[in-house]
C-alpha cells in the first residue's frame, strides 16, 4: 500500500520546470522525488560527475547545432569535447 497519497500542486514557469527537470535528471531522480528531497532538506547526490555532465551538454548542443554549422566549426567543437575528455 502506498504511503504517499497526497499531492501538492506548484505553479512554475516553463523555464523553471525545465531547470527542475534537468536537475532531477542530473541527480538520477524523478521530478517528484527531487522536489520531495530538496523540500525536506535531504541530501541529494548527483548521478554523474560534473565533468561527464559538461561533456554531455557539449555533445547535446553540438547535435542540436550540427545542421547549421560549417565543417570547421564542428571540428572546433569536437576538439573542445576531446579536451574535456582528457
């Protein structure tokens, strides 16, 4: 039987929701669990090392921009990612 039967509605902007979802994902938690832990002052550990998350964001941005970039710009970004990996 579930102990958590009550809901709490919180209004946020689209940007705030996106940031909260990103933070929850970064910690390997659902949005509900992330909000519950932060709201109750519990310790939250990240699921990824910060360096790994930076590399992930760089790759994600490169993928999003790839169709609009010239070959030299793509090569430059790949070099940046390789530097982060070292």
